[in-house]
C-alpha cells in the first residue's frame, strides 16, 4: 500500500498524467460516467490528448498535488467496505512551506492498490471547468 501512495504523490508532483491515471480508480461506474461526460464537454483538441476519464482526472488533480514533503500520520483499514480499503492520513507541506492535511482512500483492485476518486472530486472539477 505505501508503494501506491508513493506512486500517486510522485506522479502528481512530476506532472506524470498517464502514470497517475493508471493509479486511480473511480468510486463506481456512475462517477466514471460523470468524468467521461466532463471529458466529452472539452474541445476536440483536448479530447484528442486526454482520451480517458482517468487521464482527465489525473490532469486536473496534478495541480493539487503538493510538491513539498509528505508525512504519513496513519494508515487506517476500512473494514466495512466491499473490497480491501485503507484511509491514509497525511500531513503535507507545499513548496512554500504551507501545511495541509489530506485524507486519501486507496482500494485494492486486483493485485494493485489504487487511489479512490469519489464523486465529490469529479463534481468539484465539473464546477471548476464550467
């Protein structure tokens, strides 16, 4: 699980859209469909570059990933979930030293852990792009 967190933070901090896209999982098909609808609303030129809803969310998320240090405070299993899931409580510092608390959920997808993208994240980006 720590490797998945490191991948997400590294890919985001380094602008690696495709790598970050591979590391995320939508909460459910409805959330994925909302992200695809948002992708379809982009100009054709952008859709030619951003070809999946995962790439769109990764692209939009990159600006929110801190480029400073990150410290894991706690890993918490989420036992009531239908798949193995863990919440990661992080303390991050931006490049300018501003502290920020994050709680990220990772779920097990096959043999890999992936960052869960909830509907609220897609809704946030719908609002930003309108």
